[in-house]
């Protein structure tokens, strides 16, 4: 029988992940419970590198607390916070990370191994469909933000 403290902690975690802005929005509460059950809660400190550009970590991170910056070639691409994911492009491509993700302050993430995600998707195909759709929408939004920044930047010079 799970301890009440663990249940409360798990409920708090699920609440954060399900309600954060820019989260994996198409996941259901049950989807989140399955993912969190197979994830490892990973604390990080300001300055810690979660993902290193060019390396394959085989882990997707979902931030629970704290913020991180996503950089490629020393250019900041994005800032991410609770409910947001990093490492998803390498997961999708089964390749190396395209950017470095560095903690901007102390926090915590749910780290889930690629194999665990793949196993979940085999058992629950609809979870996989909702997960991939959520990733696609998030990546599309990030691309749109980059396009807007590039479009606005020359006009402000």
C-alpha cells in the first residue's frame, strides 16, 4: 500500500504537469499517471546541464519545478518551465541532442527513458498518439516563436 506522503507528492506532481501552460496538452490524466509512474524524479541545480548538444542521452525530461534555457551554438532558442519537455527532438529522431539545456535555477524534472516511453506506447497506442501530437504542437509553437522573433528583429534595428 502506497504511503500517504507518496500519494500527496504524486498528486501534486500530476497537478503541476496537467495544468502548466505549454504542457503536453493532449495527454489525459491517466496518460500522465502512466508516464510519471515510469519516470524518475530528478533534482537539478542552477547551472546543471540536463542535455548536452551532440550527445545522445536517451532520456526525455519534463520540468516540474524551475526553469531551463535551450541553447544551440551559444544562441538561446527557448526558455522552458514547469510542464514543458526537453530532449524530445532527439527522441523523435533517435539521434543526438540538437541543443544544450541548462538549468536557470534549482528545480526538478521527471526523466523518462526512451525505452520506457516506447514500451508504454506499445501497451497503450492511444497514449503514444496523444504524446506525439502534443510534441508536434509544442514544436510547431516554438518554430512560430522563432519565426516571429526573426521577423520582428530586423524591423527593430
